[in-house]
C-alpha cells in the first residue's frame, strides 16, 4: 500500500467513526464532545491526520488535499444533521401560534441595486446606442497586458511596486495562467500564432491587480482583427490614499475603436455625445492636451461642476507601438481609446461630493438611489 493509499484509508475510517459518534450522541453535551474529538482545531483527529500530508510526495499532495476537503465536508454534514435531529427531539411537538388574518402583513425588506452598478448599466446602454459592444477581462493581470503592451516602459513611474498591488504567485501558477490564456485563441484566427508566442514569452512574469481596464483592450486586439468597437467596465486597483476624490478600488469605463481612417474628430464626437447623453444637454466639456504612454496625441476631458472644471477621464489616438504590440499594422489601421471614471460620473449626476460614501455601506445613503 502506498503512502497516499494509507492516508486516504485513514480519512475514510475517520469519516465512519465521526458519523457513528454523532448519530449515537443523545445530548447536546455528548454531541459537542464528539465534535471536538473529530474536528477540534488543535487536538482533533482530522487535524492530526492532516499533519501527515507533510510526509507525502509533492506529486501526491493535490489528491490528498482534495480527499481531505471531501472528508471534512462529509463530517461537517454529519454533525449538522445530528444537531438538527437532536434539537427536533428535545423541542417536542411544535406549538402553533395563533394567526389573525385581520392584521396587516409584514412588508418584506427588498435588496437595492448599488448606485455604481446602476451607473454601469446606464453607461452600457448609452455606449450600446453609439455602436459599442461590451468586453470583459480578468482583474488579475500580468505585466505584459498591464504595462508593456500599452507602451509603458520598465522605468516608467507607473510600474513602481509602490504604485501597484503585486501578487506573490509561484512561477508554476504564472506559467499555467499564461498557457491557459494562449489556448483561448482559436485555430485559424488571424492573430492566434502571434498571441500564443507572446503568451509563451511572458510565462514567468509577475502578476498584479490591474491598474486600468486598458488591459481588456489589449486582450481583445490580440484575438480579434479590426474593425473593433468595444467598451470594458470593471474594477481597477491603485494604492491611493482614500479621500473625497480618490479610493484604492474604483471603476473605469474604457472605450476602444480601431478601424481605417479613424481620427481625433471621431474621438471628440463620441465623448461629446456620451457626455450630453449621460450628464444632460447643458453640460460643458473641454479637452486639454496631455500625455499617456499608450495614446498619441493625448487629451484630458473635463466637465464643469460646482463652479470648477473636474477631470473625468483621459483619451487619445492609440499609439502605433500599442498597435504593433498586438500584431496590427499602424500604417493600415488607426484608432482611439478613452478611459472614464465611473464613480466620478455617478458623483456628477447625483451631486455626491465624497467618493468614500459609495463604500461605507450606509443603507441610509444607498436607499436614495
């Protein structure tokens, strides 16, 4: 008998013993003693067997861990069933309370859609009318999608470990994630060979919580030939100090349009139509020259709020280096991209002055929307 088979046999015997002990308990005290014996955090028999996993070969541990979890769930279920049966026996016959049909009923307390979720659904509807479809991507990303493919060099301040949430993942997990990503490209796709090659190259790259939803644009372009007209909405993470306008977790809406002969005029027209659709015809929008590594030229879009200009996103023409990174020919196609803060749009529409209100879980605040 192998070490793994012996380990599994011990777990099966433990499950039988625990079930029998729980079923034979006649009082709550006896049932609790049996629970401590088998499931105790320090001296429980299940804990003692679990310590034996350290003596198994590394290749046997996944199977052993799976069996351990199954047995733990089995013992937990047996304990809950025994406790329910014991409680029913001790309670005796149920006493029905009198029912008065003339009294008014109790109004059920219904859940409420969070204002951020409401805003996201409205944004999807507006951009859908402008011809954009919704794309999604993972919140845990590699440096290729979060930085390199977006033309953000290694020395750029945005890649500082203090400016991002990096994840301590083992090399095998990183490699497995990248291989799974590469397998998504279908045989015969125009970009499948290119996509698989870049995935192989970044198999050992560190992982982090995405700092922007632009990563979804890269993933879509890696797998899709132009034309592309998409938006992506989701959570992003940056280690900002929480104040009235900043929070370490927030939401972005990223837009991308790639086709032949796309110009800055197309970008400005889309953003103006979006702003008037969401904020109203009387909203004032302006564009300021700016710089982003992944767009050239770049602009900041502001709206007039509370007697001052407030930034609500950045935009620009997709940099040729970004197009080359995903296998596109910048001499043939061009495109624009924009990223807007969902919280800031929601705050502008509902006259909210502090972004932290969205995450305090104060139902008195949330019920207003």
